[in-house]
């Protein structure tokens, strides 16, 4: 949780310094976040496996099988 709390504001500063001039204002950077967030949510829902109700051993075995493929 601490890492997320650190990287979020840090990413805002980096995006603002890199894209701030082309986007115009800091508000444009927040709009950029608003556009990226739903895409990240959709990607996470499709790409990350469901692990609820599985044991660590089942998850480990599943990962081993998928890495071999």
C-alpha cells in the first residue's frame, strides 16, 4: 500500500512534466488519468486470474502449467 501511495503522486509529477506542455494544463493530466483508469480496470479483469477460494498450492500449480505452455 505504501508503494501505491508513493508511485501515484510520483507518476502524476512525471506525466505532468512530460506531457504537461502538450496537454496544456494540469487538469488535462487528470483527464488523462480519467481515460486510462477504465482501460486499466478492463485489462485487469481480463488478464489477472481469479484466485478467490483457491489454495496457494493450487495457484502455484496453475502458474507452473501456464508457464510451460
